[in-house]
C-alpha cells in the first residue's frame, strides 16, 4: 500500500506514473537530523514551504556486516523505535 502511495506522489523519479519500483527504495537519515523527545522540529519557511510528516518504523542496526544471510539478519538488529519523519517534499522532488 505504501509503495502505491509513494509511486503516485510524484516524488519517486525512478518510477513511471503509478508504477511500483522493482526493488525497494532505501534511504537513511544522518544522526544530526535527530532531535530529542519533546524537542521542537525547527522549520525555516525560507528553505521549504512543503513540509510533510509521517510516523515511521525505524530499525536500529547494532552490528555491521556484509553478505548477511536472511537467517542471520536479525542478529544485526539492536532494536526498533517509532520516528516522526519530517521531509521537505519540494526539495525531495528536486534532488531525487
């Protein structure tokens, strides 16, 4: 469902109109983009006026690796949390 929604959004430049990509779209956030619980998210209207937010499930990786088998993948997960993903949609569309 989320893949269909994202494909229709127009922000996925790799997908045709309404097409779902063959492979998942992976993105990450730099540690500096994290704010503390109950802290304000600062939004500068001179940078973007198309701010969007949504709840996301975050997977916290605790141990690195390469070529990890499906059976051993969860051995590398430290935990899970819920995050408020805040995105400047106009900039996302410009640079994706």
